[in-house]
């Protein structure tokens, strides 16, 4: 993995640990589109996930509805496509733990999805609805397991990004495993939560609050003093511009002989005779 991608992955993992409480060991749930892409491109998922997740322990999952969907597609397919789906089913059964999900969502999750995507039932299949139930936040029934979602369904990914609490994985060009950066929605929610913590009484200890206020006041004083000094006194550490002490002699005109001085005598030959000027 390239250094830039590894650094971005570390920052994203730290963000979700701080804001959503997602930390190792990690739980990765795969949907049908992602499973098919893995088998199609013969992608070494466990090896790449090990690097992406900083060598932390992880478990792969899929849902019973994904297995049923793959079976139905396999029965209707033929030729190379059928062979691909058979290999995908074999990979899912061998590498993933199967999660049984009831598609009916609790009120907290349903309210969130209805408000953001009123027509979600028309755009998502049963496996997509199961993933929403498993992954989206719920006030009525807090999630015991917080999942990463590996998916290529853009409608489902948009809903998960809007929630801002679900890390999303996808394959780029069939050869690069990407952990998406936190969405703008997730970043705004994290900022609001931090502001609420400081505004709420009793959520932060008094000594911590006083310490932060003292640091902020010190920074303000430093900025005020530095701006005042810059406006009133020249910076003593500023590098002085060197100036020429004397004119460059090569760029000056030669001095003319002063008036009243002695003139040089020249000898001219005229008709064989020399005359003095």
C-alpha cells in the first residue's frame, strides 16, 4: 500500500474510533456486488485488509439475504456468469460468517431513512435493506456490533454516507481496496457532538474546561502582542537587505580632464614638417 493511502486510512480509522466508537477487532460485512467483484478480479481480500486496517484483527460477514440473492441469480444465469456466481457463493460460505437479519427496521432507523430517502424501498433490494438495519444508528436498539460495509451499490453507499457513522469499503479498478474518507455529513455531525459536549454542564470536568480556556486566552494574548509589536517596532530578527556602499566603478563614465590643466603636445606631420599644437 502506498504511503499516502496508508496515512489516509489511519486518519479515517482514528476518526471513526473517536466519533462512532468503532475500534479493533473490526467487523466487515460484504454485500453481493462486492463479493462478485472479489471473485471476478481474484482479489486477495484478507491480505489487503490486513494492511489497510493496520494489522488489526477482523472478521468477514455477509447476510442470509445476500446468499439467497446469489443463489437465485445463479439459477437464472448460464455459461461463464453462472460459474462466476458459483465461485462467489463458495467464497461467501467459506470465508464469511452468515448473519440472519429480519428486514423490518426499528423506528429510529426507519425515521432516519424515510426523512433522507423517502423512496428507499423502491431503490434497494432485500439485502440492501438488511444492511441498513444492521449498520445505521438506532436510538431504540443500539447496535451491538458496528460494521464496516464493503459495497458497490451507489444507492446504498449514499445512504450510509449520509448517516456518517459507517466506514465504507470499495474496490477501485478491480485492484485497489479503498477505505472512503469520512463524508461531509459525518464530519459535521462529529463537530456538533464535540460542541454539545463542551456546552453541556457536567459532561466535561471543571479543571479540563479551565485548562482549555487558559490555553485559548494565552493564544489570544500572543496573537495580540505579536500584531502590536509588528506594527510598532521593526522586527529585530528580520533579514536586512544589503546595500552597495559605493558605486560600481565598471558602470561609471571615465572622468574628463579638468579645464585649465596642461594639454598634451601632439606632433603632426605635414609635408614632412612637424608642428606643435
